[in-house]
C-alpha cells in the first residue's frame, strides 16, 4: 500500500534528482551493512591466509622466548607495567597488517556502495533521538524487523552449513587419535577453511539480496506525491503564470524595438498574408542583407501596415518568405543560398526608385 504524506496524499511518484541529492547531502544514502560485513570477513580471512604462517611463527617465537626467560624475569611493581606495554606493542605491531586490511576494506566497500560522500548532518545530535516513545517505535519498525529476520536467517543457515561440513569430517576424527600434532593441526585448518568458504559464500548471497532490498527501500522511502512533484517543478522552473508574464514583456520589448527599425527596411517579402520578413541592406556597414523584422499572421499584417505607411515596397514571394522566416532571426544576415533571390528583388526596387544598386 502506497505511503501518504502529512496532507494525506499518496506517495506514488519516484523521487526526483533534486530529492535524491538533498537526501544524499544529509547523509541519507542506501547502504547494506550485510555487504560491509561480508567484505570485511573476506578481507580478514584472506589476510589470515596470506600472513597466517608469518603471524604463527612470530607468536611461537614470542612464546618460546618468554618461557626460556621465565627464570630471568622478575615480576614486581617496578617492571610489571613495562612488560604489559611491551607485550601490547608487540601484539599491535604483529596484528597491524590484519587491522589495516580490514580498515581499508571497510572504507572501499562504502565507496563502492555510495561513492565519495562527506556529511556531518547524519551524526549531528538531535533531541528527537532522545524521545523514548519514538525509540520504542524504531525497535519495531519495518527496517528493524528486516534486520532481525536477516540475522536469524544468517544464524540458521550458517549453523546448518557449519554442522554439515563438520559432520562430513566425522569419519576422520578417530584416526586423528594416532596422528601427529602437525597432522591434527592441518586437519583443523582444512576443516575451518572449508567452513569459512561456505560461510563467506552464504554471506555474499545474503549481502547481495540485502543490497537490492536496501536500494528498493530507499526509493520507496523517498517517493513523492504528485503534488510534491508539481511544487518542486514550480520551484525549479518558476511559476508558469510568472514565466508567461515575463515572456509577454520580453515579446513586447522585442516588438517595440522591431517596430522602430521597420521604417528603415528596404523591402518586405511576404507569403502573401501569413508571413512577412523585413530586409535591410547597407553596403557600407553590412556584408549581406539583414532581417530587421519578421512575423506571422497578425504580426505580419502589422509589419505590412507599417510598410505601407512609410512607402516600403512589399514583394510577394512565398517560398523565399517562408525560407527566410524559418532560417533567420531578427538581426541575422541572410544565409548565402538566398543572396541571388534577394539581390534580384533589391535590384528591381532600386531600378524602380531610379537608384543605383549598392555594391
């Protein structure tokens, strides 16, 4: 069932880019914690496989060294703190590759999921978070139920698979009673590794399903009502009435400017009632004839009326009038393909007036 906003309107529309960007700036992004857990586990297991032998040798060397020096070590209040600090520093240095790989993996998997993002809004303190009633509601919301179901599912599946893997190794347990320590160790490592591979495979599948769900849930959460979409478009594009008024003012300014220039036209080319294009040519200041006015229907009639008032020749040439109207804006020089036709018209006009054709 579609969600409703505060005004009771159903949220059926997908979130706009503006809505998504606003949510992202606030730190609200779709992210799967299951994907993070799976990636960190894979990184940790891979690091243990690569550096496990090296780490084991260090631990064995460290342990042997301690036992060999037990008689030399005096544990009292003066040096006990130094032993603890030295041991802690040694363990930290030995486990540093593991910690680094896990930390880098955690950062990279977040970058893969949500891209680069830095937002402090998600961690800013909010008094609403201290509301106990709202906190209780959050414990039983849909997201919490899904997380609980996912965790239970993981425990059941991982427990069952681990049991099946260990059970399949039961026949090998009895011969281990006569095996060497090395053989027992290798058997345990092999079994643990097999369990880990199955667990990782299951976690990857669950993580992918959870990622799909989180992204779907994210879009559902940000869905908008039709009214919200309309309001956003109004804010981005402006009020249609205001835009219409602005266009009218702009048209009136352009029309007034054109009307002032029309008396200077050399000829009006028409079609013969629907289109009118006013042309002007000044050989001293122009490379080609220029369109100083154009219009259709009522505006075309207005242009011709102004032309008659100022005795400007009106020439009927429908193909040329239509072509000039489509290809030229007011203030543009005519394209080269119209030079010949316009030159012939201007030549006839100058001949009638008894003027020489401008070169």
